[in-house]
C-alpha cells in the first residue's frame, strides 16, 4: 500500500514532535542518504525499494537489486527462513525492532536493526539500519580509554576547549 496518510494524523504531528508547518518528507530523502549508517527499505514481501549510499559502499547493494526480493541475494540459504520468520513477527503485530549481529560477507560484522514501517495502522514495509561492528567497538574503546575529551578533540580539533575553559589543540 502506498504511503497515503494525511499529515494531520501522523504521530509527529499529533504528539507535537515536529515544528508546526514543517514537513519531514521535504528532507527525509537527504536524511536517509546522509545518516552515516546503512539504510535499506523493503516492502512487506521483502522487495528492495531503497538503499542509501552508505549501504552501497559498505554492504552488498547493487542497482539491479532494486525491485527484487532481498532473499534472492542472500549468500547463505539458511538466512532466508530466518528472514521470513522475522518479517512474519512484524506481520503478526510486533512493533518493536528486531536487532541482531551478522557476518554476511565473511569478515565484516554488522549490527542490524529492522523495524516495521506503519502507516494508518497498516504495515507498509520495513527499514533496516546497519552499523559496522568494528567502527562501534573503536568508538566505545576510545571512549572507555580516554573519555569524552577524545571525541571532542576529534570532532573539533582546531577549537577544542577543555572543561576548565582552556584551549587545547592536541589530538
């Protein structure tokens, strides 16, 4: 089913989680494209509708996969029954995301969150958000080793100021 909900009935509007008069759909495609994580969207039957550039660069995503059931491209056939079972959970009413860790490409481990896309109380598709385990572990280890300051220095190397207000340009 197409995304046909009226703006007034969207939770972002009714729960006042969006600026009045602003429409997320104006920027949604750019948000998905530049989110810094893999984003894939499939329809209720598993047909690939969209993937962002991050997914193209880090996952097995190709233009010829668009419009095709993702099960056709799974390398390990044991994946398909698991995939079907996960989608069935959502079709049966699950609304909480499913999270898992996988190594579909041999050496790259990914952290995956699959969520239902619900419009007007109808399941219209699924989103898949993917992170690289090695990148997450590196960030966590850096934080555990040095705390918040290493993040501030990495993000703001030319203008970093310590908590005591002194400038510090050391990485």
